[in-house]
């Protein structure tokens, strides 16, 4: 109950009810959300490489930088947490487009993962791994 009250005090609205998201599979349905998750993943990886803080500190710092970089972004903290978790658990892979070198976030084991770069539309079969 304290968490719900704190959430409402900080954001001025109640949190959504229901279970917390446990998967990022829906990211590929919306290109804007996918690009935002990719930006967050890049920021998170950079912070994780530089800081030996605990997991949560790196996620919070990366989310703060994400919000500063893209104030209009709709990526929520829960999705950011799931992206960070799945990067650490190797369920997500950061690669780059072999043609334009844009960052690409691949959901491993998913048929719905992108097969083309969302920037230049080149096939990702020639991508270079970043992790």
C-alpha cells in the first residue's frame, strides 16, 4: 500500500492495476517503443561498463539518462527493467547494422524479432555483434 501511495504522490496519478509485465515480446509490435528500448539498452550497457554499482543503481541511472535524452519517450521503468534483465540474462542481444552501424536490439529465440534494420532497412543477417 505504501508503494501505491508513494507512486501517486510522485506522479499525481494511480498506477495501473494488474500484474507487472514479465516479458518484452511486445516491443516489436510498435517501432517507436522498439527504438526507445534500443536507446535505453545502449545507455544501460554504457553505464554498466563504467560502473560497478549494483544492478538496480545502473538501471535507475540509465533510465534517468534515457528520460533526459528523450523526455517525450513513453518507455516506462518496468519495461526498462525488463530490457536490462534480459540483456544480462542473454535473452536480448545488442548488435549493430552491418550497413549503417545503427544499434539493433535482437530478442533471441523470437520469430517476431526484427530481421531488418529500423534505420536503413538493410537485412540484419550481415550485422556485427556488439556484446
